[in-house]
C-alpha cells in the first residue's frame, strides 16, 4: 500500500515537471521568435541558425528565473483545478489546459504591476501574450494526458 502511494506521488511529480518543462520551453522559444520577428520588421536579416542559436541561449538564460515562475504558476493553477475536481466530485481533467493558459496569463499580468515592466519582451504584444498562453495550454494538455494514463 505504501509503495503504491509513493509510486503515485512520484508519478504526479514527474507528470507535473514534464508539463512545466514543456511549458517553459515553448514559452521561451515563443519569446525569442517574437523578439526576432520584431527585429526583422525593422530590416534585420536573421537566418535559421541565428534563430536556433538565440532560442538556445534564451532557454539557458531564462532557466534560472522564468522556469521557476512558470512552475509556481502552473502548480497554483493545476492545484486549484484538482481542488475543484475533488470538491465538486467531477472527473473531467480537461480543465488543466485552461488552467495552464490562465496561469501564463496571470504570470505576465502580475509581473507588470509588480516590476513595472513586461520582462518577457515576446509577451508585450497581444499575439506574443497569446503564444505564452498557448505554451501554458500545451503544458496543461501534457499534464492532463500524463495523468489520464494513471
């Protein structure tokens, strides 16, 4: 019995971490590509190698700060959905993608008044912010699909 509980907790943590990693990678790459798009709009030519290199550099650069913020945001969002699911006794876990999208929206909405700047330049436009939300949505889909297997 204790072994089953430990395995269940391990799988939950693993599933969450995978969802957070997917969300972080997509959000970071989206940011990079939106910034590079804006540069291309003012005449800067950016080849594929430069785009790939910039994406990898941003992944490494954002990892210490942005990844934990995303993980905390998703933890709050997914925990709230789990609480709702348990409180109202419904089994539809498909709300995790919505929670992921809203978590990313909340992260960006809260960073602006606290820090008085949108730190993630790729989220300064509506399209960029939507892509950040898409990253959270995909992370929620990953979490949902992984949890559905157990």
